């Protein structure tokens, strides 16, 4: 090195210097955004919905767009993927339509609302053959496009996979811990689920289950499958939904990776793992837990299909639609969201892709129709039974013709209430939420609005329009079904969980990406730390070389980790303390379950009788806890009358269960039997719950 070179001071390149300044200012604005968001959320939590709250929230969104709106996180199709689209020949269409026709032929065997073996083989076989044909046609037409990259084959156990497995493990713990205890009460719907699964196990394979105003049956067949590993019970119903909730975590990762990047998918998966709304839906045993899963499967498959243009992906999207429409009614809005997104794409640079999408979209619709065909046939033949639940809700919403319940101002108020459910107030039903508590956790609530603003700003780029359409349209099922001044509903809006958390993840990953960009302007090793120690006998020193590039990357990881840790702590407090204390019937103590425990401890079920009392307990719930067969005699009675059941049925001894206010019933038993022992059982808080009366002649 010459003397001139040695004496020349080292300066940053101009481009690096500009990038460093911009990134630093963006991160400073991020701090301001966070402060404004915390201020706004604090006021929202206090129900202070005034101008200052909305202005602070809006300012945080605008500043975030100013700071991070230029960061591209969308996944764009590569040239290799765009060139790897198979040609749709008449032969391809002919074979495909033949397989789908075989599948439809099988549906002719599904009369009388029942799956039959031959029809099931033809229906499923035709669908599988159609998908297999599409996949093989792609491999034969463009083998290079469908082969994985050699590097991808070599490196599969990556840090991303480790972090994803950790998210699944944390999510599994939150969904399985104390599952046998929380929630304790089975509620009014699950006994119907229990009975329907029991009918499947007894050979009655219904397509649509008409009890309780009608319900789709996909979840019940999932529970019936799990009975191969354990007996049908309330716990198995809860385990069935919990396993689906756990499976949704990696599906959200795949969706985020498909729409944006592995980092976005990973952040969203962690947010879902610790999301209290999804945990509440995962643990009770309701079929609604299928809704977030199939919304994400559909969003993943259709985003993949639109990006790659391959017919196999469109076929998978069709299967997701057809199965999704057999999960929970609000899923029907997911295809509407896709239609809106496709219209929005006409206003972006992706409008040029419409010509290559048309054939795939037609294929998707055909596969969806065939997949839905068994339930679709039932709906056409039994429209009144199929639409009974929807019709009842429409009657409640519309009211009488002369005095409609919902007017335009009230509808706008319902829209406002629906949009505020994430950050302000949520479901008021204590069975599914701490009454009125927002649907997102503290951290997710802070991240949602900036992420939404980011996606709106970049709606023309990548799949942002698709994500926004799914997020907004899937709120509509709840909004349209709301009665005047009704609070949000955690069930009807469950389809928005995945899209909402993807928006939250965009906020986190944008900040992380900006930190990475700032770090890239520094050398890998640019700082030297020296630790020196000395004593009377010896002295020594240790030196470390570190770099601001690595330090900033670690800072980004630490920030994301702290946010997720705070969300985990918030969720654990919410579910295992706050929510548990409001669960029915009193602080998660179920009257019907306590009855079942007393009856099981007594031993002789044939000599146990429960006296009914208005709004006290659900007899169907008691039957479910006791796992009673449908033909077993009901143990509930209304009055104690001489010579009639149950008094006439007692030969030696019996156990009666009474309401604590039923003084007349207890007095009548004391008159009838010479030996009577009564015990009052108390609920948490010292409230009398029920009385067990042991009698003997």
C-alpha cells in the first residue's frame, strides 16, 4: 500500500451513506409510530373513542407508510415459473372432464342424505384421478419447472423450520394444556355434535346433519375418525378441535410464505400460535375451528395458482373451496373475496395475466362444484332444511315488513362495530370471550393498523389486493348477521383471523427488514472490544471483533422476540385466568358436569333422578357427560307425584339431585322416605349450586 493510499481516510460510499440515513430515519419514525399506537390502543382499551384516539391511530398508520411503504415484501413470479405453464390441449380437457364426470356419477348414489360406499369410491376416486392427471400432465409438459432446486433438496432442516416447529410447539401447549379442565361446560351445541358423531359410529353416514337447525358434517367425520384412538367423549370433541387449531399454524406459515416471504409466514405463524381468539376457538370442540384453516388453505392455493399459473394449483384451490363450503357457512364469502381481488387485479400490472388465468379459473370452479356436489345435491333437494339456520337469522335481522330492524344508519353502525372488534370491543358471550374484550392481543392490536395501511398503500403490488379482499370480505358474514346494536361474534368473523395476523406480521417484518438494510451499510466486522485484567502476578487481555451489521440483525430478532413474548404472556393471562373466571356456569364449574361426577361416584345410574328447574342445566349435556346411548332412559323429571315415576321406580335406595331453591321437592322426599340425607354443594363464590339427596326405604 502506498503512503498516499494509507493516508487517505476511509469513507462510506455515497449510496451506502444515503441508505444509512434513510434507514435510520425510518427506524426513528417506527419508534414514533409505536408510541402513537400505544397511546391510541390505551385509549381504546378505556373505551375512549374520540377524535384524539382515532387521530393517533391514523397518524401511526400514515407515518408507518411514509417510513416503510417503499419496502417490497411481496412475492413475485419468477421467469422460470412463468415459463413453466403447461399447455391446455383438447386431450387434457377431455381426460379431466371424464374423471370429473365419474366423480359426479358417484353423487347419484347419495340419495336420502347418506353417503354410500360405491358412490363414495366413485366421487373421491374421480377427484383424485383428476388431480393426479393434472399433476402428471405438468410433469410431462414442463418437467424442469416442477422439479425442486438441488439446493432446496440438500438443505431442508433450516433455522426457519426450527422456528416454525417451535411456534407449533408453543401453540400446541396453549391449546392442549388443561384441556380436560378448561373449558369444563359442554354448552348447548356440543351435545348435538356428540349425538351426530355417535350416529356416524353406528353406521348412519349423513351428508348434512339436520339437528340444531342444520350443520355441515365435515368436522363430525373428523371426530369419528379420531374415535379409532379413543372413546367418544367431551374431551375427544375438544381434542378434535384443538388438533385442527394446531394444524392451522403451519398452514398460515405456508400462506404467508406464498404471498410474501418465509419471514412474514414465520411471524404470522408465531402470532397465531399465541393468539387468544384462535385459542378460544380451538379448545371447546366446535366445528367453526375448520373455518380459519380452510380459508388459509384456499388463500394459499389460489395465490399459488395465480402466481404460477399451473392447473394443478387451480385444482387444489377448487378442492379447498368445495371442502370449505362443508365446514361453516361464512366460508361462502371466500370465493366472493377472490372475485373482488380478481377485479382489482384488472387495475394493476397483473391484468396481463388474466388471459392465462381464465382456463385455470374455469377448472377451479368445476373442481369446486364436484367437490361440493354431495352437499349441493342435498341442498337442492332439501332447501328448507339446508337454509333453516340462515333463514332464521335473516328473520331476526330483517324483522317485520312494516318495521324493519336494520336501517341504513344501523347497518353503518354494525360495520363500524365490526371493524372495531380487533382493537376495541369484541364478543360479549362469556362462553367464548371475556365479555367485550377485543379479539386481538395487545401486540397484535398494535401491529394491525400499520400493517393494514402498508398493504393498502401497496395494493397494486404482488398479492396485497388478494389479502385485503379476504380480510375485509370475511368480516361481512358477521356484519350482515348482526342484530341492531349487537356486539361482534367470534364465530362468524373467524375467517378473518389468518388474514388479520398476516397484516400484523407485515408490520414486524418491515421493521426487521429495515434493520437489516441499515446493517448492510456497515462492514461485517467494524468494532473491536478489548477486555483487560491485571493482578500482581499476571495480566492479560481478550479482544473480540464484532460488527454493527450482525448487531442490528440480532436487534431485529430481539425486538420480534420480545413482542411475541409479551403476546404470549398476555394470552396466558387472558385464557387461563381472566377467561377461566367468567366461563359458565360459575368460574369454569359446570353444573351438568358436577351432576355427572356425583352420578358416577354413586355408581348405580338406574337409581339416579334429577329434578328439572328452569334455566338450571341442560339435560342433553348431562347425557353427553355420562356418555349415555340414545336409547337409555332419561333421568330428568319435573314433579314428584305419588304412584308415578320416579317415586314408583325406587325399590330400595336412590340418589336425587335438586335445585337449592327447591324446598318443596326436598320436603316431599322427606315425607316419602324414612331415611334421607341431603348435602348442599356450592359453586365458586359460595353460591349454592345443587343438592344431592340420598334416600332409602
